[in-house]
């Protein structure tokens, strides 16, 4: 009897296990859901009152959309535009979807307007820079966007004046019959001045030079626009490369600006030596060649020195020199001197020195004033007819001029995008000097003193074509006998259209 009871006990214990294994090994098939093809949704917006319907006619919105979610977004965008146009109480009171149409009941309401926005505590400087006037906010539509722009202009002026933590708000606000009256208030917080300038990176550039060049001097009022423009001014320096955007650290009422720079390899020392038969001496060789020396950022102070010597024939020599000295006497002005010498065998020699004074602006530009002297002397014994054919005579020219350079190139040596514009005006007088070896009759038909006027223009535009290529288009014009502008180096493989 106990054997039969044991058999039924085992059977009852084993059957649930078999059912569980069968269930886990053969899961039921997933349910298949039929997806209906996507249908367009029509948007119908109605206003309950006649005034609202009249206002609604002034707004354009899409009436056919891909689905109900896009239709709801279109309704939100419509309400936002109306609120920006002084209808602050505009709202979608009800939305319901019937078949393929979304019906919207839109409440428009009355437009709000300024009863008065009076000056709370704005100074004269803020009033002038922001353009705020009480009369502009009397019976004028209350548009939030206009107030935000006014608020931003005040904050921008405060940031330029040493108050980067200023705040602007409306005080004593009262609303009566959709008319808003308030007082415009500003809290400048505390004044902030520059502390020090720090340079981070592998560069020999000295912070003292960079502070004067960027005009960020300790104790000077903090200016956010100046910090933003400093990055553009750094792109004008050919011997440094910006690795990161500048950062500002505020500590109490001091601001410390960090610049992340690395040096470029821009120095140049090279030369070429050649030998030619000397036409004046038999069995002798004439040494010819070219030597170039360009040193930039001397001792990290931004000074630059350049020399070029070239001799291509007997008695013909070209010598060019240039020196730039930034921060003249601790000022933001840059002094420069240039020297050009051209000796053409035994015919003539021309010496042309030039002095200039430049100033960098915060908006990509550089103004320069200069004076230039040009002295030409005849060396050979030539007939008056030959001198007139060559347009040669002893002469001295004094010129004064103005030069403006503007560029927003992304890189000084290898620009891929940006534009460069250079414009130069020069005026002066040219005096002919009497040569004792020439007869007086040679000068009878010549003007001994004439006025000189010249205009030079150069425009370059770089358009990026690929990662390492760009298209350069250039327009250049100037005096026919000489060029004021040096040739810009264009890397191999780049396209140039002059």
C-alpha cells in the first residue's frame, strides 16, 4: 500500500517540472502588430472672438504636417511668436485630434504696451551707450525681445567698463489694463581690474611685451571686448601660434588672463654663392650670390630684424634692411625703419630710407604713418639724350604717407580662409638736382620741382578647398615703377589667381 502512495507522490512532484521545461524550451510566438501607413495631419487654428481672428490673420504657419507631434510644435511656435509681439496672454486653450485634423482653440488676448519705463539709476554713460530714452517706451508695444536687447546693451557696456558681474532688472513694476510701468535698474556690483597676464606653453615670448602689445596693463579696467579681440591680435604675430582660446580667472576684484601659445620656427638664415666670368678682367671670376637674414621675436620682445643682399652682375648690388621695434617707450606704438639700396653697374645708385610708426587696433587693423626719402645719383658719363631715354637724373624725393592694413586670416603663414586688405596713400615732392657734369641746357625742358601722389591697393581672399589647400584670389594696384607691398609667400600646391 505504501508503494502505491509513493508512486503517486513522485508523479505529482515530477509533472510540474516537465511542464516548466516544456514552457521554457518552446516560448510562445510574439504578437504581430499591424502598422498603419503614416498620414499627414492637418492643423486648424481658430480664435473665439473677432479681435483674435483679426490678429491671427497676420501670422503664417504650416497647416499640413507629418504627424500630430509636429503639429503640436507648430502651435507652440505660433504662441511664442505672438507673445514676442506683445500678446503676452496668448495661449492654446484646447487641442483635440479628430481623425487626421488637429483642432486648436487659441486665446489671443489684448496686446501689452509700455505705460512708462523710467530711468532708475542709470548713469549718463550707460544712457549714451545703450541708447535708452524714456520717450521710446511710452505707449509702445511691450515686446520682451526688445527689452532683452536693451538689457544686453547695458551689460555689454558694463563689461567694457570694468563691471563684468553687473545685473539689470525692472523695479516697481505695475500692470494696469495691459499697460506696464516700471523703473530700469542696474547693479554694477564691484569694479574689476587686470592683475597679471600669464603665458602657458613652449614660447620665449615675454608677458611684459604681450601686455603692452595687447594693451592689457595691470590696474586697467577689465574689458571683455578687449579680451575677445586679443585673440585676433595674436594672429597678427607671425612667430607664435595659438593652441587654445584665452581664459580669464577672477579673484576678488582682479582678473588674470591666460594665453596658450607656442613658438613658430620663423627665423631664416640662408645664402647662395655663385661665380661668373668677370667682363672687366681676363681670367678672373666675379663672385655673385644672395644672402638672407630674418630674425623675429628677438629675446621674446617682439623685435624683428631683416637683411637681404643680392649681387647678380658686376657692379650691381641690391641691399634691403628692415627693423621693427614694438612698444616704443612702453607705448602700444610700433616703430619701424627700412632701408633700400639699388646700384645698377656704373649707371646710377638709389638709396631709399623709410621711417614709420604703427598702431594695432582691436578689430584686425593696423594704422601706420611714414615718411620716405629717395635719393638717386647718376654714376656714368652718359649723353643727355641717353639719360632722357632712360628717364634718369639726379633727384631727391620726400614722401609722407598713410597705410592701413586689415586682415582676418586664420593663419599668418598658411592661411586657409580669410581676407586681407591693404590701402596706402602717399604724397610728396620731387626735386631735380643739377649735375655739374651736365650742361645747364639739359635742365631747360625739365621741371625742377614736381608734386608726387601715389595710391596703392592690395586685396587678397583665401577660400578653403580642402584640409591643406586653399584658393587665393588677389587684386593689386599701385605705382607702375615700384611696388609698396612685398610678395606674400604662397605654399607649394596652392592655387593663385592674380
